């Protein structure tokens, strides 16, 4: 007999057997670039920023819990919440929040599609150099499209859980191999800010595991069959487990950066290519088998993020289109077999292939950086608004701790957004 009966609304006693949507969020949110950012922090400052990684994990738990609580308390999607924040423009159903999301998701999806395909291609090209990186990238995008086009949520969750397992074994294995200095590691629990570390610290708190796919968590809860407040405890357990796993990834990569790179003064490239640098360091230090296992973990990290976006953000886009068409109450209009879902999955796959053959689409990258930096403060701020309003039953509104975490996330992501906008303006002026 199945553990879950979506129509009954009953929660089985063995809650641990149900964990899944949170793992999907974790696998999607932790990309290769996030691991590189953590590695670089460890290579520059050793264990000094460990406390920041832990605070970042706590903030992500609070943010994802807020998304899940909004979804379950009212049995509605996050976009239905955004649609309630003001009147539509010129009599349309799309208000300021919907307009921002619509513009953002189209530009973001175009650029992210190319980035995700490239990230997935890098380890494949290193493992199997018979094909060019661009070819591996195109094949990765098409594989992701085929998977979400024909596969359902159940298969998707199993593949994502397997990917997290591969990532976990790889990352924890690396941390064990480099032999962490435990007493020195524990000193990083005390907050400190080494010279030049302020923005690395903010990035470490706000970066890993924090993307648009955090907003997709509610859609995956619905796909899992969790509906109504009776699933609240299960959702919270699911979310906590997922972000503890994310926190373990972050700490493990910080250990690798501190022990393998910091002590030797080795610098990595920024972005996904930094993991290729690390693969070469591992090959020289521990041999080819370790480097191969690491590249497999690199691929699992990148391709799981690609799959998560192809599935989760396409669901969000389908919900957006359902609101535009006035069919927001029709689950088929915003499901993973809807026309809008498939159109956005196609948008993520084929138009971005052009970017694989362009050296530097400067204007697009600037727009991507500005709009992308604004999404997380937008998500945290609107959740703070929604969960303290009459839209939510009193017993499920945010209490002081949740409000404190959401406010802190709004401020933190706001600071990071301002920094990113200033950086992008600087690029335009230069």
C-alpha cells in the first residue's frame, strides 16, 4: 500500500519516509558555482567564515519553511500570494509583483539555460574529451528537457535524491581525505571578519542554496501530494533535513578550501571552471581515481541543478501564465503537462544554445545580474508581508522568530542586491 494518499489528506506515522521535496530544493539550489564560492572563501580565509556558512543555512531553513507554510496553510501557490499584493495594471490580472516575475523569469531563464548547460558540460568534457564542451552542453540541455517532458514528479524526485547521494559521498569523502584540523575548524564557529572578508561573508551567508528554486518548493509540495495544514510538521522536517544536508556540503567544501588550498596558497578560477582547477589539484595530490570521482560529483551537482530548474521554474512559469489567462484555479493549467510548462522548458533549452557560441553577451549578462540579484530580497520581503497578513489563518502566521529570520534575509539579500547592481553599473561605465 502507498505511503501517501493525496486525496485523503492523512499523514502516515513514519514521516521520515516522506522526505523528498526539500532534497529536491537542496539539490537544485546548490550548484557548481556555489561550491566554488565556498572553496574560494576557505582558500582565502581558512576556517574563519565557518560561522557565516552556518548562519546562511539557518536563514535558508527559515525562508523555505515560510514558502512551505504559505503553501500549506492556505492550499495555494506563492504566485497566488504575489497576485494579491496590489491591483493589476490597466484591468489585467498581473500586478507589479507579477510583472516583475514575468520579466525576470524570461531573461533569467535565457541566460541561466546557457550557464546550466555549460556547467553540466565541463565535467563531462573533462571525463570524455571525445566531444567539445558546447556539444556536451547541448546534449545536457536536451536530456534535461526530455526528462521533464516525459517524466513525472516521482521519477524526478528519485533522480534528484540519487544526485544528492552522489554529491554527499563525493564532498564528504573529499573533506575526510584532506584531513581537517578539528581544533582549528572549531575556532571558525566564533564570528570574526578577517580583513577583506565582508562581502565574502555576505555571499557565503546568502549564496549557497538560495535561488529562485526556493520559491518552487511549494510547487513540489503540491506535486508530492501534500495539501493542507495537516502536512505542516512533515514539511518542516523535510525542509530542515534538506538544509542541514546543504550546510554539510558547505562546511565540507570550506574544509577542502582551507586544508587543500589555503595552506598551499593555491588560487582557483571563479565560477564553475574553478572546480576543474580543483580536479587538477586533486589529481596531482591524490591521483587520477580521486579526480575522476570528484568530476562525477561535479557533474551530479551541475546536472541536478539543471533538472531542478527545468522542472521547478517551468512549474512557476505555468502558474504565471495560468494567472494571465484567468485560469489560476485550474491545476491542469499550471501542471507539468501543461502547454506553458513545456514552452518554458523549451525556452530554457534551445534559445540559450546561441549563447554557448557567443563570447560575451554583455547587455544580457548585466540585465541577468541586476534582475537576479533582486529576486531573493523580493521573495523574502513578500513572504514577510504575506505571512503577517489576514491572508493566512492566525495560527499559521509568522511568530517573532520567523519574522526575525525573514527580516534578516530581506536585509542581507537587499545588501547583496545593491552590491551586484553597483558592480553591473560599474561594468557599463567601464
